[in-house]
């Protein structure tokens, strides 16, 4: 492949269960070129290996579309630092993003508080993804769900909660679609 060509790559992982298994046996990792709809890479791993960009051969100029399972600065920052770009369904519970104050100090974003300032209006928020002394600028697009979809998202969040009751932060965040890009 020409290292100067632009590729849009959709990346995801899935679980595989052997017949009769009660849990995950293997994990399937796959990358598909969105333009040609061709498979770029497939890997099967044990159930102990999670979703990570480290599984894939990505080059400068690649644009990857990834879901919330890839919210890990440890694999995102090196890829972004090499000249790649991401479009990521952001999970505020599993990965921190930061803003700066007037003194250019990094401050962890409290997404519940930050989104409440938006009064249910969409917004693009400049933020930073940080890992190992690297500070990568990203943008987070916060889009509120329509009322009927927000109610459904809250219901699903309550069902998924391992606790007796989902906390208010989880319920509030479930009413938003958060997409981050570099």
C-alpha cells in the first residue's frame, strides 16, 4: 500500500463462543476499508485480549472509525501521534478528556457538569487526550438525544446497571451521543 494514500478504516471486535460455552471463548478483531469494503485485517485472540488499535497495522493518514470499546489513551495516543486520525464513540466513564484553564493547566472534564451547561443544545468542545507526556488535541461533539430516545436510553442504562439503581451521572450521560475526533 502507498503510505501517502488516505484510508477510512472501520475497526471493531466481537466475541465468539464455542458450542456449549457459557461465556466468551475467543475474540475476533477486524478492520474493513470503508471505501472498497474490503477486509484489511482479521485477528482471532483469546478472550483475555481486549479491543485495542494495537492489533492493527495502521499508517499515517489512516482515519479509523471505532466504538466505545476502544476508549484507551494507551493505544489511541501513539496512533494519533504517528499522524492517524480517529472518529470515536466516546465513553465518558472509561476515558478521561481534559480542557485547559487560563494558565494552560490541564483539568479533567466532568462531563455531567459540562453537558448540563449546554442546556440540551449540541456543541463541539475542544479537549485533549493525554497519555505519557503527550497532549493530543481532539474535538468532542455532544449531541443530545430527542426526548423519546433519551427516555429509552435511560431505561437501557438502568437495565445494564449492576447496582440496584444506576447513578444520576450514568443516566444523564446516556441522554447524549458523544463522538470524539482528532
